C-alpha cells in the first residue's frame, strides 16, 4: 500500500502535475509550493485583481456561510456572472471602479485553493496571464530541490464528476515551461506532458481557448471578453500568493 501511495503522489519527482481536489491532496502533501490553475476563470480573476492591488479570498462554492465569511474579513462577496459588481468574470474585476478585498467562491479553483491553504506552506494562483512571472518568482524563492505540485482544477460534469479541461492543462504547461532548465530533471511524466501540450498549443493559444469546451460555453453565454482576458499570455506581472487566507501580490 505504501508503494501505491508513493506512486499516486508522483514520488520521487519534485515537480508534479495532477487534476482536481483529489489530485491536489495527493501530490501536495509534503510540497513546498502548490500551484493552482483554473484559467476559465478563477485564477485569471485572481491575476486581474492582484494586478490592480486587490486581494482575493478563496472560498467554497455554494456555501451559505460565504456572506458571513466576507463580512468577518471586511470583504465584498462576489456574485454570479451577470450580476452587478464583482463576479467570477475577469472582465467584471477589470471594470470595477474600486476593488480592494473580495471573496470569490468557485466550484473548482477557489475551492481547491481554500483546501490547500491548510496543507501547503505556499499556494499560488496561476493563469496564462501570470505563468511566467510566477515561475520566475518560484525560481528566486525556492531551492532547486523544492517540491512543486501543479494542480489543474478542471471543470465539473452536471453530476459533480471531474471534467479535465484543456485550458487548465495549458495554463499549467505555461508555468512549467517557464521554470528554469535546472528544474526539468525533476519533472514527473504528468508534468512533462502538460508542458508539451502548452508548447504545441502556444502558436494558436487564443484559438485553443476560444474553441475548447469551456471557452465555447463562455462565448455562447455572452462572455467572450473573459476568454480574451484569459488568453493574455504573460501579460500579468503580479504573483498571487495565498497569505493569511487571501491571494495578494507576493
């Protein structure tokens, strides 16, 4: 059983890649840094907000205690897409006249970030926008032997099962591709394939986001701007580090 658990944790590799909450729990135990990727749209929202100097508090999805949590933390609770004020839409966070501190629940990236806050010593939110900035930060602040777990949040089927989402694999691959060459020796096969997927898609990255299932869902719903913001490869400068329960500029 111990050998099986080690295999599922991707030991002895120091740079690991997995999917969803269960995958996050498996590969982040003992990790020095957990990297959460939810391109459409939680971590893109975080990148946009932190670029503006705001803080984002992750929280569980459809939890009735969210309003009380926001009030206790002096934060605004984000609404659903289409409502007024901040929502789980990068465009809404970019347009907000004022943005200081917001609780942003989501079923995938936010819920995973909230859970990892009690497990990993460092948690960062990565999107295509801030992949390179975060990889460079990790190279500066972590020793070469540090363990990095990269988690693609994915989406959910109507029944609640995990639906792997290509945009999150590409976001993870963008971060992995930006890590210095000396880190590549520690890649698990899963991490290497995520990097390879990004390298293949990069020349037509915007098309990939627009044509994938999650991108088409948002575009059909009237949120094409959110997909365009998500495709802003390496245009974000802020590293979003989870500190004191909130993602803020590192």
